[in-house]
C-alpha cells in the first residue's frame, strides 16, 4: 500500500509498504531517515522515539498505515537553520555535557528531551527522569544525560 | 495482510462483522510487538485510530464512559479525581511513549493477566461496553476475563468504551516490579472503598490465570467494618483485621512460577499489597474524606 505522511515538515510518500510494517521501517528503509534507531522492536528501549502529531511515541509500535496523513518529527528534524546544520538547544546541550557515548540511544533521547523542554521549561529532576524513563542507555549511567537536559532547560530559560 | 481503515464506529463494526478474524489495532503497543516478532500474521488489521469517539470520555450520571482508546497519559491527567485507582495504575504502564498510545481497550482486548488496568477496573466495578452490528451489551469486568489472554468478546464485537462508577471513596493501586518504568507486573493489587454502599472491592493482577477479585477478603472486610461501626466512627482498623484481609487476598491467588517471580513470592507480595493499600485507603477515608464531610 501507499502511505502519505509529513516528515519533518515535508510531505512524503512511501510505496509498496507492507501492511504489517512499522512506521520505523518506513522512516529508515523507505524514506532514508536512519536517525531513529531500530533495537528492541517492542517499545522497551525508546531508541526509535519520534513525535507523531506532536506526541512522543515508539515508531516501532505504530503501524505504517496508522501514520497516513499524520505529522512525524524525527531526530533529523531537530536541527535548525535553513539547511538543518545548526544544532538544536537539546542537541548542543548533549554535546556540551558529554551525554553521548556510543550514540545509539541518543536520537531517541534527543526527541524525548526536546519534547520535555518545550512542554516544561523548568523541569525538576523527577520530571526529567519521568520524561526519559522510556529510553534506555547502556553506556552513560544517565548522569551526563540528566546534566544535558538540565543545561538545555536552563539555556531555554535564558533565551526566554 | 490487508489494512482496514474505517472512518467511523459504524464502519468499524461493519468491517469486524465482515471479517471476524480482523485484529483491531489502536495504540499498537501489544499488536505491533506480536507482528514485529513474527508471532502473529493477521489476515486483516483493523485500524481504530481514525475513530474520534474512542478517544473521548464523558460523565453520564455517576459513571464515566471512558472511550476504549483514551491513552493512559490522558487518564492520568484528566481522570485522577473520578477514577483514582485507574489513574494510579495508568501511571505505572510502560513509559511515557507507551502511555501516549496505549489505552484500556487494548488491555481488555489482550486480556493478559498482567494488564495494569484490570485490578482497578475490577475494584471499581467497571463494565465493558462491547458492540457489534447486532447491538451493544455491557459485560461486568469480572465476567470479561475468561482465561489466559482470553475474553468474553464475540468474534464480531469491538470494545467501544468502559463504564466505570466515579469513585465514592478512596482507591489505591500497588504493583510489584523490578523498577518503576517499563515493568510488566510481577503482581498487582487494587482496592476501592465504597462508603456509599458500605462495601469494598478488590482486584488482583498477574497472580492467577485471569485478573480476579478477592471476594472472601472483600466480604470479611465489609463485615468487619460494619460490625465495628467503622464507617461512621472512622476508627482505626485493628491490626488483626488488616492481617486477616491480607491472608484472604493471598488466598484468592492462583499463581504460577515464571520468569518474573515464583508463585510463593506472588502470594506473599499480594498479601503485603493488600495490607498496605488497606492502610492507605482507610487513612484517606478517616482523614480527608470523612473530615471534609464533617467540616
């Protein structure tokens, strides 16, 4: 089947989509957007987190056909500037705080953290832990990631 | 595989009548796992995402009619006062990403004994609104679960909503797992006090082939509260009554040993959760609710 959707602000069309296919597969294999990672395929790890009509979801658990006509934002859509070369607030904070080691969980964490900071400009540590509780990282021990989100939130506050 | 995409509830019922083997998919948090892991290859997927009615809740008299697909995130945020037990359970489901997609309809459809919404639905006395082209019927929660991952739905039926009495007293939910997020319950317990009818109801998850009520425990506690005049006086419960309630709750379990825990541990944990939730709810009744009413 054919699926039409908007990804990072651009209308996209995927053809020959199998009916049991996930949105994650469509993004990675059909639309050439491999930023969202494929790991557990059961919603446990959060590495495929994208925003579907604004809401963070695991792309591996959304059937491709359910994304018809919807708006998807992936990690590729976070960077700003005309050609997407300027890191977003959260991306810059992750690099500054050393929140990236192997990097596999990073895209999902960036999408989840970006949504948190937009929704709650002054998150408590409990808010941060809750917002990131669906994203697993096996390298960092999370401390640097928490630092990065605090940093992003503080910078967002300064920027007003 | 065919992807059916009804645009209205009537179309969905017609599609289910025409293709009874069609697997409904809403949040996808169960169904997609089975497809991703090649455990299931349904001939038809019946997408319910386009049916706005399923994403709404309304209050009808003393009842909340909760659309089958209202995500847990919204249950937590919007229904904490009306459905406190379910809202607490909703907060323990998966992760934010899962709670943004998953709802009570999927929990009921999957009918896993470990589903987090089952204990509070049992404790609140919920009824499942099952619909087909033949009409609508209301199935009490305790009659809905018929076996491990089996429910009382006919092949042509879909879950439209769940009707749950608005809380008339304190409700609690407790769940055992290895961490706070992303946990399938080792076991779970929910307790609802119903001061209006001077009854109590319980729900036990993941400690029997289906979610169950601990009826002997409920009857014992209701009698103990009545005899002691506790509903009127709000006096503290004697520890012996709490202990007996806990024993009877454990006695209602019929657990197995599996990767998440042993049967023995589950019985023990259910007793502990029964005693704790009784303490929390009774304290709330004595303090907040009765106090507010007296003042």
